[in-house]
């Protein structure tokens, strides 16, 4: 189903052009609750870091409440007690959690222990002018609801995933008591929030279908969280022969990389073509991909920033994959970063979803249906002999990203629903 803009929902790069924040508007004390935060290299963590730093640079006082770093793999050790730190001049309260993502039970345990940590921390959090809660973590919406009711706070809900839908689509939650409780929490959070920001019109349509008033929703595409720098030469720096495709970030259920990797390795369509798929990242589905990876796929794991920069500089095409199970519940941030680097995007996604819409609108890549894995190697075989087209679409990607995915512009737009949440709050 194709999605048209919803009446009353503000959207797009000029959504707030008529009402930018006033230069004489008072600064705000913003408390950002973000399960994921810097130094986590992928997913929501970098997006939250960009927002916090951008609001700070616009003169606001920002405090972050986050979990101990753990995503996409627990490489930062274990902390059993809360602790405070300062990152890039921003104070961060870190809360403990029991890390685990290998099964549905471990995921429940991880998120519920974080929710418990948030409840325990409520007495020391203070009273900001406005609370911003990122979802996920989905259970963390409950202490958010309690906090805004007890302290009588304006609340902006910053949706990055629609987790009841996403969890159902990848089989983590099935119909029953857990899903019923999740739906109830979802409805309560939407009713309590004074404003809700979402990263796509698909999200907005989902919320309106659940009874959320369109005038309480603002659509803001996530910003790029990286800017092109200089490679340190950690992968020899030079651009290799053949077609080099880069996938990066979380390797989870929702990315659906396993079937795509298997089709890429085994497809006769790629016989005689010099192509390579480099996968940078980690996640619960990494072993599934590793089992089928052989000659054409290189899995380099979760790499440091300089190595990732090198891989971005050497790549010809960025691969964005998204498992489609009847609902679109997240927008991969790697899309914005690939485009910012001038990499055309090969999107193995729902052809009628938001990622496909962006790629079509920007004329920055190619779309294959994620439910038909064989289409991926067939398209790659075509691209291996169309280098001029790759260059043209890479230029289009960079230009679109410059106009739409600027971090500074995103923060400026975000400030509008932030202040509107305060204005909508009745005290």
C-alpha cells in the first residue's frame, strides 16, 4: 500500500520553514531519555548524540539518561550500579541493565531490567522544562508515563521504532497476554505524550490509524550521523577493482540479511562478475549470515571509526536491507549516512515503503523486493557493468542528503515540536 501525506501531519524538509524557532526564545532544560547513546556506533545511539549536541549548541541545557553501552554487542563490559559521566560536554546518567539479545526471553529481561533501573532513578532525575523519551526501549515508556504524571511535565515522545508492530513482525511477540499489555502501554503513551515525532509518513499513518490526532504528530527524517572525513588507510585506502558493496550496522532479525547473503553467494547470475559484499557490524543474526558467507562476502565485524571511514570511502554502493512482514516499523539510519557519503543505495526493502520512496524521490539507487532474495544478485550483476550509472546516482544521493539530512537542520526542526509540547502542556 502506498502512503500519501496525512492531512495535519507536518512533513518534509520545509515542514517548519514557516515557523522556525525564534532567536529570542528562552533556552530550555531538556532531559533526554535514550536507551542507546554514545559511544554506541550504530542505530539510535548516534542519532540521540546528534540531537543532544545540536540542542546544546543552540543554547539549551541538556541532560541524558541512558543505559550502559551495550549495542549492537556488549563490548563495554558490565556495570551493576548507576554512574555519571560527561560526553562531549553533555552530562549522562548511565543506568545498569542485564544484557542479552540471543533470544526473546533475553531481550525481555534486558529491557525489563532497564525499566526497573529507570524507576529506581526517578527520585534523582530532577525536573526539566520538557522530557524527551526515545522509543525503543519500549518498556521504558512506563517510567516515562509515571514521571510526567508525578512531576507534571510536558512530554515529547520521539519514536524510532514502533515496537509492538516490529516485535510481532519478526516473531518476538505473539498474540496473547504480552501483546495485549504492550498494546495497552502503547495506547497510554500516545495519549499521554503532548507531541510525537516520527521518522516517516508510514509511522504517522500507523499512529493515526491507532487514534492519535494528526496535529500532534511531526514527521522528521532522521539526520545523517556521520560526515565524510579522510580515511586513515586502514584497508590500504585505495579503491579496489570490481564492484564493492557495503552493508553496515546492526545484523538483526529486522534487517533480513541471512537470505540475501545466501542468494548473493550462490546465485549463478554473479558468475564471472568481480563483486564483493563487505558487512561491517554485529547482531543476533550475524551467525546466520556467517554460515553462508564464503568467497563473495567479507564479514569484518564491529569496527572502529577509522576502519568504518575507510570502508565507506572504498565502497561503490551501500546496501540497505529491511525485512518486510506486513508492517514498516523502523527507518534504517544507514540510508542517510550512505547518501551523505555519496554512495548510491541498493535497497532490498518493501517496494512501497518509506525507504523505497526516498530512494525513488532522490533518484539515488535501485530497489529490489526483500521477499525475493534472488533479485539482489541479479541487480548487482547488472550494476557491475554500469559504472557511469553508479556514479550519477551517487552524486544524486549526496545532493539529496545535503538538502534533507543535515544534522543542524534536523535539530532546528526538532525544536518546534519540542516547544509545542511545552505549549500543549496544561500544567
